[in-house]
């Protein structure tokens, strides 16, 4: 980073901190810690390995400050088996609703004890996007999950005005044998910033199905962080899809604390125009007989840039680990760029681990076959892109269908 760029980055952080209101609310202590950390921690630069492919220009072009509650958008009505919460309501996150059976709010003391524990376990508590969220978020949706929760929990947040930041903080504690399905909807437009930090602790034999649909427009930016701690025989299935952001960076971190857990990760990101879409994932096994199945897909068109770094760590204690990681990418323009780096660090000697990456264009033989059946070139290309996307999107919670994820990911409105 040049001296002028370094000064601009420092100025951006200083200006952001000055726009924040005085710390208050249930996260007052967390806000103080986050602000103190940001004042010492520079904005990430491309000289850092984890950020060298990520151009932060769309972020530094913004001048965001946390905003109060705004009117809900014209969203699709939730299905009968969906419990929706609008996380931007400044008065009441529950909005007068009663939580479904199996969900309960954590007390203030429980929040203070549990908040940040999983971030620390995943070694991401001091990560810059996390500190940005901690400096600005005034509250947290903190839930205890007991038994099998029947409805899907849908969490919606929207940043739709210039110079607005929406910080969202979620904490989930799943008790032994509990199960929950969560769908998060992050919407952004105008020159706004959406910031998400979610922590989840999965007790023994518990199951969490998590979906994230991040849909942006214009110059909106999104920074998301997911930290999950899994106890033995727990199951995590996390699926995320991102489209339309000037800058999107999502960082899932998973730790199997004693092994014997199952982790499934699937992702789809689309970069067009001059957009930058970046996913940095990390899965760490700290015990034997853990399992991982990870699939990451990306489409880059126009001058868009897609970045994926997937780190999997298998230390000596993680014998008999079975881990698979695959990155598949479509490059649709000569000016687009894809940087992909599946990364396995294996010390244990009794494991089954594999990884791979492919970058290709739409296959000419497949296009020719469809065109020989009377389809135009544009329709044939659209069908192939739909098939490429659906492998991930169909794994989202069923509640996502109301948000038309396939059409939104392909830019069809």
C-alpha cells in the first residue's frame, strides 16, 4: 500500500469511529473493545496474504454510520412454516411475536458469558471485519435452542439508504440433540454497508441447517462472518449465495472441537460488472473421525472478480478425518478474473483428504447440443448457467424459494 493509500485508509477508520454514537445498550462493553481495537488496527491492505486479491475501494468509497430502524421493504410473505424476524427494528427484535417452541432468549448474564466465545475458539475474534461489527452493533439476537424446532427461523436485514451501515449480530446455542433450520436474508442497495457476525455452538448430536442469501445492488458492500463450534456427533450444513454487491466478503470459520462431527459447506458467488466477491473459509479438526464435504462455485463475467480461499487444517490429533473440498468456477469474460486456492494442511497420517479446483468456460459441445435442438445461443447459455447454480441453490432451506434465489443470482430480477 502506498503512503497516500495508507493515509486514506487510516482516515477512513478515524472518520468511521467519529460517526458512531456513544456506546450504549446490552453490547456497550463490546462496542468499547471493538472501537479500541479499530483505533489500533489498520484497514486491511493487499499486502496481507488474506487480502491480496481483495480491492477495498468500494468500501473506502462509502461513509457509513449505523442507522436507526427503517421501514420494511416489499418482501415476499413468509410461508406458514417460517418464523420471520426483522433484525433492523430498533425497538423490539421479536416485534411482539412469541418465539416458537424450542427457542428461548438468553439472559443478559448468559449473553455476556457466551458472546465472543466461539469467535475466540475459531481464532477470529480480532479479525478486522469482526471488530468493525463489534464497534457498531448495539444488540444481539441471542437464542438457546432446545429439542427440535419445527419452523424455519428466517432473519432479514436490509440496508437501503446512502451512508447507512446495518450491523447484525446473532448468537445461537444449540443444546444436546437440538435441531434448527435458519435462513438469513441480507439485502443491500445504494451506497450502504451490511455487516454480519454470527456465532453458533453446536452441542453433542445437535443439527444446524444454515442458509445465507446475500443480495446486493449498486454500490452496496457486505462483510459477513460465520463462526461455528461443533461438539462430537453434531451436524452442520451451511449454504450461502451472494450476488450484486460492489464488494462482498464472507468468512465462514468452523472448528470441530473433539472431532466426530460432520460439516457440509456449499457456496455460490456471482461477480459481474466491476464487482469483487470474496470467500475465505477455514475448517479445523481438533479430534479424530471428523468429516467435511465442501463445494464452492463461482461465476465471473464482465470485469468481475471472484476470490476463494479454503483452508482445511488436520493436525495429528485428527486421525481418520475424511475431508473433501472442491472449487468449480465459470469464467465468462476475457476481462473477468477468478482466483481460487483450496488449501489442505495435513499432519495426521491416517486420513482421507482430497481437494481440487477447476476454472472453465461454458462447454462448446454442450452449447452446440442445445443449439442443435433449436435453442438460441443466449437461451442455451442461460440453461447451462442455471444448471451450474442449481446444484448449490437447491441445498438452501426451502423457505429461500420465496426470495427467488435462482432468478436473482442470474440477474433476472
